[in-house]
């Protein structure tokens, strides 16, 4: 029988394995020694203040607010259908491209911008004109029709 051939690299690998195993057991023992099991319940509580921050002190009962489940909305709130404003509206033409035949009117009351096409005008309009119009829904949003100068 031949003598087992233990090379230098095999010895080094074995030393590294033993060193790793020793470090691992030391870390495990250290963790076991430093664990804080059995903390009192009061020390494990976390509180949320009025701004939503987590704190270790309980909130002041004088600042307590009561909510009903109807007050809480989760997700997107429901869209409230507005009553359509009957009758003509008034506004100012902020942009109008005569060559392409479209523009925008800024509503005098709400400040909303409404699209206007040349087909929806009763008279020729240009930028800066004060106009009266009616709003009609279009596939891309509200559009102005029956547009005439004031």
C-alpha cells in the first residue's frame, strides 16, 4: 500500500474549513448570549402619532379623534357627477390656429380650458376674443359648440 498523498493545498483547504466552522460557532454563541428574550409587553409597544410617525410614547388622550367607517376611503374615491351647467358659458379665446381650425377657450368662472373646433363656431374668432359657448362632451373630453363673440 502506498502512502496517502496529502498535498499542501489540501491541508490549506482543511484549515480554512475548520476556521470558518469555528467562526460560525462563535457568532452563534454570541447571538445566544445577547438576545433579549422576555421583554415586558409595554416595552414592545409602538405608537403612531397624529402625523403618522412611530414613537415609543403613548398619544395624548386629549388629542384623540374619532372616525366612522364612512369617513375612511380606501382606494380611489367615487366620482361625484356634477350637475351640467345649463345655458351658455362665457370665456376668452386663449389660443386659436386659423390654418388648422382649432383652439382653446378659458372659462371665465372656473378657469378650465375647453377645446374648440372651427366647425363649432358661428362666427370667425381669434385669440383674445370674449366669447359665449356651450359645452358638449366629445370622445377626448369637453368641447365648445355654438361659439360666438360677445
